[in-house]
C-alpha cells in the first residue's frame, strides 16, 4: 500500500467553538466569493480546488507566464485570495465522493500532483457545502474534430494564460457566445494569428440578446470594450451566422470548412468555403459540472439543451445544507458567479438574506440572472447543428463511437444504448460528448436521459479508494466484511 | 528552465508549465495514440482525458493538469 | 398461444425468444425498455466455479453449454445495429492465499465429482496464465468452463432476435390482472395483464421482473417472496491487457452463507474487450437503497489490489450497482404459480441470472408450452416448501 495519510478537514478547536463548518468546492469566482462571505459570517471554511492554483477558469494564471493583458478584475481576485489565510485551503484536491445525509456533508478527496498515485487522503465532514464546480466548454462534434490541433476554446485560453503557448500559429475560432472574444484575444496575444471568429448566432438573435445591455457581456463595460478593441487591433474578422462545420487534414489540422448557418444552425448549402489553418478553437457553449451536486442529491432542472442545479434566491439546493453557486446554476459569467458565491457562502454559514451585507450581491444576482436568460436566448445551441455530422463522424472521442452507431441504437434505454455502443463509457464518462449524444438520440426519435450521474466524481486510483477500507486482515478474517460467492 | 523526457527524448520547458504546455512549447501537438489516430490536448482543463500520458511509470495522467517537474519521464500511451 | 412476458432483462428476453420460437405469440412488457435495470448493472459472469453440488449447479452446467450455442448464433445472425454478445470462453481461475488452500481444494474435489471441470494449477502454469497475479497466492484451480458475456448487449441481442421472430415490446407498467372477459379483475384464471399502456390479453403471463417480481406477483394477486440484494461493481480505465481469465479470490469458499444485511464482498477481476478491468463485487441486503456510499467500493478495491497489486495505481473510471433478486432459500424460482392459473414465474436468480437465463427459458417454455426439456423443473417450482414457508 502506498503511504496514505489522512488529514481531517476540521480541527478540534473549531468544533469546540461551535462554528458552522462550511466546505466549498471550487476555487473560481463563485467559490472564492463564497469563502469570503462564509468567513465573514463566522464559519470555519474548508475550500477544495482541483487546480494547482486558485482562480478557476476565469482567473487562471501563472505568475510568470500569464500576460497581464489577459487578466481581468485581478484586484478582486487578490482581495478574495487575501482573506483565505483564515480558511483551510487545499489546491490540487480531487473530490471523488460526496454524500449528504441527516444534515451532514461528507466529502472524500485526494490531494497532490494531478493524477499522481498515492496522494494524501482528505476526509471532510461539514455542516454545509457550497458547490461551485463551474462549467467546461461544450464543443460540438464535427467531421475531423479529433485531429490534433483542434481544441476547445477554453483549452486555447487555458494554454495561453497558464502555459504561455498556443497549439498552432494560425487559428480559426468558432462557436457561440461572448466568450469567443476573450479567447481570440488570448490567442492573438500568446502568438497565434486568429484567422477569424465565427459566431453561429445571427444578428437578430444577438440584437435581441445582449446588444441592448452590452456592459453585462462579460462582466464589465470596460472588459467588452477591451475585447472589441483587441479584435480591431489584431485585425480579427468577426463573422456572425457562420461556423466551422468540418475540419480538414490527414494527421493534423490543415484547414477548415466554414459555412453560413441558418437560425437553426444548419449549414446553408452552397456557402461552404475552405480556409487554411493549423488550429481550431471550438466553443459552442458550456456544460455545468453537475456530478458533485447530483451525488449530493440536489435536484437538477432543465432539458437536454441545458441542465443546471436548481437553487432558490438564497442559493439553496433541494438538499438541506447543500448550496450551489456560479455556472453550475446557470451560465451567467464572472459577476453572476461572484454574487451567487457571496450569497451561498453567507447562507451556508448560517447567515440571513435580510442581512445588509446581502443587498449588493442579491441585486447583482437578480440582474445577472436576467442576463443569463438573454445570453441563452441569443447564443444557445440550436438543434440543426447535427446536420453537419456525417454518419461516420466520431461523436464519443474516448471510445470512437460514430453518429450512425448511436442513432442506430436510439430506441433502447440510454443505459442500454451506452452499453451497446460504448458511447459515453470512456475515460471522460460522457463529459465531452454527453449533450451531443443526447441530441443524436433525440434526432433519431429516442428519449434521451441525462449523462449527469457519475458515482466516481474525479479520477482516483484504486489504491486510494482501498485506503478507506478496514484493514485487509479484518477483511480476510471476515470480522467487518464477510466473504461471499462471486457476483454474476 | 526544466527538462523532461518524452519517450526518452529530452525537451525543455518553463517552470510551472503543465506537461501539455511543455509538449506544445516544444512543437508537439499529438502525444497519444487512440484507436482512430493521434490525440493531444483538447479541453485543456482536465475534462476530456484526451491528453493522457504515462508519467514516471504511472499511467493515465492528464498532461493538461499535471505540472511538469524537472526530470519527469513522460511516455506515450497507445490504445489497442 | 398468446404469452405476456413481464420484464425485458436477460431472463425476460431469453424467455421471449424461447417462447416465440416455440410457436407462441409473445408480448414483452417493460417499464423502461430492454436491459434497463439489473441486466445492465451486473458483470456477465457465466460461472460453474462457484456452484456447490446441487440443483443450481446442474442448472448452471446445462445453461453454460446452452450459452455457447446461443451466443454463437446471436452473433452469427446479427444484423447491423444489434450489439455483439462479447461472449468469451476465457475460463476462470480461483486462487487461495495462505491458509485457504485446503478449503479451495476440498471444494474443487466435490465439484469434480458432479462433473464440473476443476484443474489444480502449479506455480509455473499459474504464473504463465496470470503473470500480474500476486505472488502471495499459494493455490489456484482452473475452471475452463467459466465464461463471460456483456450482459446488456446479450440481453439486447436476445430481445432483438425475439422481435425479429415476431415478438412485440410494449413500454408500460403492469398494474393488475385481466380476467376472461377482458376486464381488470382479481379472480379466476389470468386472461392477461392490465398495463399503463393498455390491456394485454394473454393465455399465459410470465413474471420475469427480477427483483421486482414479488411486487408484480402481488399486483397480479399472487404471493411471491423475492427480495433485492444490492451489488456494487468497479470499472477501471482502459489499459493494455494484464488480466487474462476471470480471477476470483476463494475467500468465499467455506464461508457460512449469511442472511444478514452486512456488507459482503467477493473479489472477481477480469478484463473486458473494451480494455477496462471489471472488479466485483459486493452484496448487501438493504432493500432498494440507491446510495451505496464508499464502503463497498473501498472493500472491493482493497481485495482486488491484494489479488493484483498493479491495480493499486490503476484509475477507477466508474462504479455501478444493481439489485439482484433472491428467494429466501436462495434458489431460482421457475415455474407455475401454485395458486393463480396462467401465471408463471422466472426470477430469484440472485446474481446468477445471466448465466442461468438460457436454461431458465427452456424451463419456462416447458411450463407454458409443454416444450421438451432434459432439465428437472422440480427444485425450482414456486410451490416448493422452501418458498411457501416464508411467503
């Protein structure tokens, strides 16, 4: 057995004080704001973040490698980080199990270098938890999207910010939503020529969506102006109602096919044109990281176009003691996440919505909720995208399952479909292809169910799981775990 | 500067970069053999598991999440 | 003859195929569709190695032989879209750590007497067969007849084949019986079932509802004591093949059969065609509780690592659990209901349903259609004393 040590999330002194123990999952804007608010309300706070450095996707950084032009609201981040010396903070923490019962939350994590073997076990019991696990990019499948050089928009930005590199020298950005703008800026600053930014939504939709209140776009008016300025400065064309529908190349990206898209995101015949490039950044939206909230029993609302953790005005989920904030509750951007995090952390610590300190966050929260609705209306994925797939397009990247294979098995229950085709059964557990698989099943007349339930919440090694078992001697003699015949 | 080996070839990166960052910085965009071809980084934030490598004999390490450490031995994974 | 089969798990699908090929007009009724529950939440072990001599061992040996023919046929006749069964006659190896070798060898000895092939392995042949196995293993027995199948795919293949032969699948929940006049009623011979998708007339009704068979029986006015047992299974990430047979820890051999609710585990480690390693399994009697927590996974992982030390650094990809149907006397329940004419049960396979499905289907075809069988139906009849005492 590797050396596994067990740390406890809460010290004895805090228990003696009787303070509420609040665990916060995620070190992005929502989680950090939650930590600050919970500390202010007198709670003992344990914050777990899977990243090596706090900040989440929004404040992803590296002290030397990150170009300062790519950081926004950095002062806010430093202030939030500054109060954390009163909290127990674990970076590099993978929470692989979460349970809530009888008003207690139990979290199991391993802490250490990403995916290392024999990391330090962390077993946390808390009175309340704030789930601020965020979202990841949703890149829709298309022919050629498994070629090296194709990344998500978020990958392009993460590599630029955190590692100071770009995958290629000539990049096409395609997808939907305002997030494409900072991605293009990041690529340009990090050294790749951005051939164009292709926004699938059309002008009417955009105008109805965020154009009336552009200052809400990515948080602040200044930020928007900056992105638009960056596009102009780098001479990056911004095309609406268009998108990459096919990636070309034998062993790596050599170009893309761009087509005009109709309001349903169907490619318009005759508009296809080839553009040479060596890299593609795709971002058609975001998928909330729901598995922790689902494991805790929280109700998830929505349909296959978008499912989020259901919360009330106080960021309470359907489960006692379980709160959620940020992109897991709806895609609203950093300001929404900060406001929701502040409410969630304060309420998790036993605070009251009537407290004066909640007026600001509640007001921002209300405004940003409305913005999130407009954002989805303007940029939400439209069902016609599946028409750019071919029968042999790989949809599940892990198991290399094609569109036709999934569609052929659309008439059986989702669980049976997955086991028959292996779609969604691979290393990423459907995190990448889940929404696309659901769309294909729906197109084929099936009834898709979610891919949201994942009993193993994060990569963990069997030795790390085994460390929780009573010792092997006890197992073998049957004193705690009896032996039984094989399961069939 | 840090130095790691990739399939026994030495490459250099900058302190604090992920293994994916070091590989890309060294001009490599693909480092895993999947059933249908070569793969490299896709999601960049630890979700898709496309960028898996073996690091110091431990399999299944996400190159985009793992900070490179001087002397790391990185090896290609091949899916049969 | 019109037959309504309730449940489209492996037993329902196998029965549907046997019945439709026996000349019946078959309607399969399921709440969610093919392989929606237990048969998609298990391992697909086709075992003879774990069977102590007795009626179930005889059924397992017969069914094992039937699977070889059936799986080959399902795969050979497979149209596009139908999944392959992934049947593999890979054999099983049961191993003992120090102190367990005598019990394992005694168990193998009595099995040999009943015709189960069980071959003791020497150190060299074990190392050649499973090079990654723990060096602490002191004794091993090879069971060449143990095999593996992908249970969900096999269930789908069976039902697809039955449907191509004329069976029909109806998605709905059974709510009660139909009487001769076609009305819902609770008296007389069953004339079919009432479902949420409408009435289904039938001359015979086969209850293949697995762990829910007791509930279905009650809705049809019958008494059947079938309970759920929860089993958790772990799946690793894909890797180069390092496990070549089904490998079990023999610690269950000689253990007293326990009816208590405590967590029990037995270790089964095997590779799948997808490259993952499947690790089973726990058994807990906790009703239909769907929150197993970490204890079963931890216990399974600990014992698997002991068996194959390399697994310690292997990534856990996912875990899943299912509910296995068991009767109080731990024997399958197959045959006519002792009180309700026209009702036949096929359940209670307690984690052996995948392996026992073909033989079960043959017994059901015998009970419903009078089809010939060389199997002895008597030990499994729902009217047996072991069931009636507790029902």
